[in-house]
C-alpha cells in the first residue's frame, strides 16, 4: 500500500493561512472601496504583514484580484447547485440564478466592476491567465442544470448543452457589461427579461415549433 498524504507542516500551514488572510482582507477591501482605491500598503496592513512579505505571496495587486476569481466562480456555481436542489424547471432555475446575479451586482458593485474589467483584460493581454474569463465551475453547473432539464424532457436536444451554455453565459455577461458601461442600466429588469428569453429559447416547445 502507498503512503497516505503527509500531514501539513507548521511552515506550510502558516504560509497557507497567511495567503488566505491576504485574500480575505483583499476581498473585503475591494468590495467596500473598489479595486483602484485600495493600496498595496493597505492590503499588507489588513493581513498584518509587511509589504515585502505580501510580494512574496503575490507579485502585484492585480495578482491578488486574479487569485480571488476561483472563489467567486465557486460561489456563483454553488448558487446554481442550490437552485437545482430547490427544484423547479430549468427555466425557473435559470431565472433564479439571473436574479441572484443581479442582486450580487447591486450588493457588491465595486468588486463586480473590478472582476469584469479583469475578465476583459484577460481576452487581450497575454500576462493574464486565460482562465480569468472561463469561469469553469459556473460553466459546469449551467451544463448540469441543462442536462437535468433534458432528462426531464424540458430542454431541447437539437442544440448541445454546451452550446446553450455558451448562449446563456454570453447574454449574462453582456448584461453585466451593459451595467458596467452605464451604472443607470437596470440590471435586475434586463437580466429577468434575458432569463425569460433564454428559457423560452431552450425549451422543448421551441424545438417542436421549428
């Protein structure tokens, strides 16, 4: 039998805890003040470390924002999983998620703005990881939601689940980008309309009417 996983050493544990402290402090400050307003000095102070120590963990403030992306992705994916567990049709679950996305945009506008700008930069700047605009957990949860709908006979089968997921994420992100460009944009109303449109589009009745 192979040896089991080695217990985490004291040094590794302290490094992990420090890294997590940096990220949690950054998440709070980016959410309250916005990415641009937060200094590296403030991030180090919140984590109770020196600025050089912070740079041992992250080479830049942007790198800290990038490191927050997987956690945000997982939280949004968890929301979809919660809506799946609550039940309802795929269309109803999608509507609940779009309403949740709109609510989070209103509650955390500073953080949402920073993450959207980061995603845009990732498309064109090679220094940013391509994963910054993939949101893999969210993508997988949408696919699972739609596959449930296929099994229940709610979701059309002439278009692949993957392609429908691309349509959903494209329209969702476009709604957020519209809000980014114009803070007066009614993200709640527009995402609700978008969810209704998408739901009717991927329903079996839409396939039958072709």
